[in-house]
C-alpha cells in the first residue's frame, strides 16, 4: 500500500503517526510546502520571544526515521489526477498513491479593502515566514493596526505585547473572540487589553487605507470615519481553505472547503480529508483527531468522529483562563441560559430541550470535566436535581460490586 499525506501540520502529522501505527510496513510519503514542522497555535510565542523556533516543533527529533516516512519538504501540490491516482507537484512531478490524505490547512483571507492593492506594509499571520517579518516590524513600527480579534488576532496581539509593542485592534464583530465568548466574558478581556494599552475598535470595519508615494500604508480609515495612523497593517480577519489545487478534480467542495464524512472519506473512496482544509473546524484538537480518524480508515480499521461537541477552545490571554464549549450565544429565546458570576468567576450553560448546546467557564475551569461528560453523555439536564454548577462525578458515575465504573443518569 502506498499512502500519501499532503500537509505537515496537526492533521497531517498525526495522520502519518496513525498510518504507521496501524500499518507498520507500507510506504508513507509526506508532501509539504513547509520545510519544518511547527505548531501554528503558538506562533505568537515565537513572535514574542517566549519560544525559540525549535520549541515550536511538536514532533520527535527523529520523526522521519521513527515513522519511516519519505518527507518531501518544500514541495507544493498543484494538481491531482484521480484517474491515475497521482498528486501533481509544482514542477510537474507526479507522486502515485493508493490512499491519499489531504490535510493542506488554510491561508489568511485578504479582504478587498479599498486602497490595499499594491501596498508593501501589510501581511497575514499564518506561517513561520509571516512571523519572521513581524519580528522585524516590531523593532521599528509603532502604529501597527491589527484587523481581526478572533483567536489568531488575539494571539498576534499578545505576541506584540510580549515585545512591549502596543497595537490598535479593529474588528467588525461587537466584541473580541465572538465565536468563543459572549459579551460578558469578552468584557473581561477588553478591560485587560485596555489596561495594557491596547486601543480597541469593535463593531466597525475598515473602509479604506491610504498609501504614500512609496506604496506604504499611512492611514487606515474605519467605517465610522475614524482615522488610524498606520505604519504596518496586519490582517487576521479570516482564513480560506487551501483547496485551489482541487478545483477541477471532481472532489466535492463546499463554500468552506473540502467535504468529507465522519470517517474522513471524500466522494472518492481513495481520498480522505482532515483539519482546516474543511473550513469548518479550525481547532487544533479537532484537526488532530480528524487526522487520526482518517488515517485509521485508510488502513481499513474503522473509526468515526463521534465524540466532539461542536467546538472547544481553552485560552489563557494575559493570565485570564477561559474554556468555551459549543455555541455560547443562543440564537433565540427557545434556549435556556444558566449563569454564575461572582468573585471573578463566570460560568454559563446554554441548553435547549434539556441538551446542552454551549458552555463558558472563565476564571475557574475546574468544572470543565463535568461539563464535557454531561455533553458527551447527552444528559437531559432538566432531570438534574442539583443546581447545574454543583453537579460532580459522583452524581452520574457509580461503582458496582466488581469495582467497575458504570454510568447512570442523575
């Protein structure tokens, strides 16, 4: 069997590991544009000087030898011949496969902002090359405008703060981390950012930018008319899946990215997908699990994504710890919300028809394990006799006479 994996981030690397675990002898080829393996989740720590480039690496030093993988570094997949079962590289080279895992991830989306075309002093925040540029930018620029306050944007901002550089944060959303937080939890961060000197503009977009005669952005004008001086513009407002090379292959693509089922399989039985390439779950733990699930099925060992609840994010910006599960902002009044807010600890559970659809913990994450069990076991919380935030494991696990744990509903 010839396995080929495209992409060397969370999904691709863990796919390689699982392939080798399940199939000790077959050929594995890894194709990646990157020449190094590094975690994109902690690029901000490299920007801020908290981690070295070596400490971004999340694989064993002898990764290639240990997993007996032929790693084609610095190579880009530009096409796919499904009939001949070959990946086509940038130089026309064809790499044959029996089973293929596409884990090409995503790239920064550059919005069509008026006046941006041709500008020299703007960049995204997605790979190690971007960070090398920004490390130099931080040495001289003092009017850095950062567009986007999602997880990537806030990571970038914190990286600059670690260098003693303050940025101006702009987002069309009404509060930072709007996919993970509600306004109450977000305010804790807003206040903390303000205390560190971060100028923030929420609920507004960028109308246009102004360039000087040398092609450098000098001003960023917001949709409310605010004029922000700017000597460097960083865009983290969104990502797009790396599926351009798949456009004419007949593989099913959605408006977000590659389409695959709970086993990782696409509409081609020989091709699987995992990670950010789907455009639906840009979260490290999900990418890891999807890579492992897809690889397992590629070897014939059935596995299925069944134990992930929508999304989970655990964050600790400026020492403020927060866990977000699922959809924390109910779309209408058919959902019930229970909150606890006292002494710097904020907790929130959102449920409908007894099923939890979202939860937030800030300041104290100790209840996270119980919440995840309530979610995984699909416990009808309407049957819970205790207040929701007072449930513990003893309420739904029991040990029988054989000292075996079993589950029952409260």
